[in-house]
């Protein structure tokens, strides 16, 4: 589904990502872990084309996308929920959702329907479609941001710290929704996450340190030693 090879990314002359090799298999959930500042968000932004790599290659469904702009990557089937959610505050929930249709052929002009599956995943959204995005709680905004990404019918969903700043009860709801997305739709998920319970929902993990991948494996084999090294504050 997604394959990264020998990826090197710089901010100016600062070397941020170093020889990153990793992959996301079709229909699987992969979690990227690591302490703050090791390059996790930079990696996701590079996958989305928001940052350019100096060397290396990004392949999505067998096609190199390393030089494609962000909007083309979205249209190829990569949905992205950035850190901080970036819900548009002065648009309603319905309007925010419809923006996700821009990833589909014809965009919003030819697509106006919100699939019922969105409301099955996030029932709270259906009850407040006319509310402004900025009036929602952090947890509700996160649900809206994930739902908006799903509107474009992605093959891969990229999530950057979806539980950051969210109350525990909503974290569990988001965990359940993401796992259900993988199990029932076949969509692959790549997420950056610090919440251990959520990390363990993934099929596979990669651990980052100083801009490189330093450990990986099935999450069922995620040891306490690795957790202490890469997740504990």
C-alpha cells in the first residue's frame, strides 16, 4: 500500500529525517511512536507532500508519488488528519464534511451526499450538523476531522496524534471508530500516537529516534522496554 525507502528530509540545513524505510500494508493499522521532536509529524507531512524529501522515494499502491503535489496525493486516496485537527471554525459541521468531497472526481460540485456510514462511526455529528465547527469540543472536532477525511473515500488514512488533548471517554470512542474503519472498510491507517492503549490497537509499530526508524514489529510483541524508551515521558 505505502512504501517509504531511504527518505531524507531537511529543514534548511538541519537533517530531520534520516534514511527512513517503512511500510503500511493494505488493510492494516500501523502506529508510529517516539518522543516529542523526533520527526514523526515531519514524516507524515512528507508523505502528504507538505514537505519535500531531499532523497528517497514514496510509493503508494505501486506508484511513485514523491514529486506529486498534496492535492494529487489526496485524489489518489490518501486522507490526512493533521495534528490540531484544523477544523474550519466558521463553517458548520455539514460544510466541513462536504469539503472532504473535494478528493473525489468532480469534487463538491458532483458529490453532495454524506454517507450514512459516517454517522454510524460518529453518531454525535448527525445530531449537530448545523453547528459551527469552532463551537465543538476537542473530541468532537477530532471526530469531525476524521469524518471529513473519510468523505474522500481514501485507501489510506493518516492520523497525527488523534487523541491529543481529548478527554478519556472520547479517546475510547475514537479508538473504536478507527479500528472499525480498518476492520469493515479495508482502509489502511497510519497514525502517530502516544496513548498506549491506542498504540496496542495497531497491527504493527515503528519507533523513531533522532529522525530514524530504530525499532519495529507486531504490536503484540511491543515490550515494556520499548514502551519505556519511546513512549514514557
